[in-house]
């Protein structure tokens, strides 16, 4: 049971990392190479905070452009 929970959290963490990289790519107008960051790990709580910050920044940027 513990192993299944750990695997689930690892999968969620990988998805959050990809989403954060995509948001960062949108904010900086640059690309990224997934192969370079494939093995990198970020703690889940930092990934969630980064997702909130980047999501807010993208929202503010798009709101400013569309306004």
C-alpha cells in the first residue's frame, strides 16, 4: 500500500513538473528540452507552490494582454 502511494505521488510530481516547465516556457517565451530535465526531481510541496505562482503570473500576463 505504501509503495502504491509513493508511486502515485511520484507520478503526480512528474506531471506537475511538466506543467510548471510549460508555464515557465510561456512566461519566458523560450523552449525547454524535456530530456535534460527528465531525471530532475522537485519536492511535491515546492511543485505545488511553483504551480500556483506561475499560474498566477501567466493569468496576470494574459489578462494584461487581453485588457
